[in-house]
C-alpha cells in the first residue's frame, strides 16, 4: 500500500510546491515508485516537471468530478519511477461541486480516487493549494501524514494554529490515522539573524517534529535559500536534477532519506 503524504500550508510562498516536487523526485531517485499528485489550481508542480497545458488533455479536475479514473490522467515524467497527476486552472471550479449540499462525503472524494492506485506506488505525494478549502481538506482526508513547510522569515508561524486545528479536527472525525510527519524549515539563510531566530523558535516549539538525518542529532534538515532552487522550475526540472550537487538538492535528498526509512 502507498504511503500518502500531503505537503500543506495555507500560506503561499513557503516552498510547498518546491518541497512536493523535490521530495517526490528524491524518493524516486532512491528507487521508490512515486506518484506526485498536483491538486493546486496554479499547477506549479506540473509546470516544475516540464509539462505545459498543451501536453495533456485531462487532469485531476476530471478525476475529482468522476469523468476519469486517476490512472487515466497519470503522466510519465523524465525521472524514472516518478509519475505525475497534473492539475489545471480549471480545478478552481471544483469547489462549487464540493459545496453542493446534496453531495455526501465530499471530503473523501480524493481518498476514493487514490484507492485505485494504492498498490502501484510506494509513495503518493500531494501538492495542495495555499488555502484550507475543500481541496486541501480532501488532500488531508486522503493522507497518512502531512509535511508542513515553514519559511524562515517574518510571520513564519502566522496562521499555523489554524492548520494545526484543522489537522486535529480531521484526525478526530474522518481520518483518525492522520498525523503531522514534520515541519520543514525553508528559505533559511545562515547570514540572516531572522532566519536563525525562526529556526530557534521552531526547534523550541516543535523539536520532536523536525527532520534529522541522524537520529538524536541536534542538527535538523533545513532547505536553504538557494538560487538553484529558484531557477529549476523554469527548466522544467526538480533542483535534484537541475543542480545535483547544490545545497538545495542535498537538503531534499536528506529529507527523502528520512521519509524512506520511515
């Protein structure tokens, strides 16, 4: 059975899509069969892997409304063992479908669609939109766990309580197995005192939920502010393929190592 992991944070610009794409790619590099599920209407994960709208006719929207099976929209990527279920701006229209009061179990639609492929992949990584709307609720309801990227900048923890409350509520109601896999500090700069302070705050409040490449190590995995990470989407590649020895690549490979060992 697949391990389903959502990458979620209702704040935009925190490295959510970057994390989803590069974690998926890094797990695939390790020989794991991975499906990256793009359910963000902005489609940035899809673009980051080199696909444009003209490359595919159907996407995750058609899966959620029931006109296509998930297997029918999956695309092969240039990375061995990494597949993609693409998104499209049309996905914004799905919220009207989910808000239909006559529609039962609308929080569980994605979970039902994923079931078809649950034995085919080792990991299903879900890139959710920067909002706590019906799409993100569906992602969390379908997931075993959630990774929360947090940028090492001002207002980093703003709105985090709402996300944590949502995770707690879903755990109590429709997804008892849901857990927070960890917090991932992103956009970290060792030259910036604010970055250091945010990381210190995260270490103080969530020290047991940060990722460590070595168990019992005080050093946690942080994704640095790195120009190669910023450049890679424009080349349609994860940073792990675009700049294999960059600090960003190393950070995401370290994260994949932790996730793969369970």
